[in-house]
C-alpha cells in the first residue's frame, strides 16, 4: 500500500528500495497515484536486485547441485529479472534523465 505522504517510502521497502524512493520522489516531484505506483514497483525491484546481488556475492555465480555438478545460482535469474523490472518501471515513469544543474558544467581542460 502506498504511503499517504509521498516523501515517505512504503514500509515494506528495504534499504535499496527506500533510498531509491526518496531520490525519485524528491528529485522528480512525483506525487500522482500512477507515478507513485511505478516508483513503488521500481523500488521493489531494486530491493530484489540488491538481495540477488548479495546472494551472488556470498555464494558465487555457480553452485553445486545434489549430484555434485556446477549450475547457475538461482539468484542469477532473479538478478536479471529484477534489473529488467527496475528498468521497465523507470522507463514507464518517462523521466528526463538529464541531471539538473545549478551552474555550468565541468570546467574546461579538466
């Protein structure tokens, strides 16, 4: 369920999702119900992506099955699907991804 205050992430989101929520809602001023639902979907995917990456970092990309044969870790599929869901939700938000600048860009010769 969506939070009544759009600046506060839904309680079910983990750290990665909550951070993404705060960033998207504040930077892009998303406050409409449809936009918030897409943000929630993106944030849920971000949490799943982080969990999958943690499992892969801990266990490795390959695990050994019950017959002693190496096989792809199930979290690899979760990582792929979560990344695709995150990108689809961000695309659905139709955000202008050009960063806002308060001043000129990078100094010349840098």
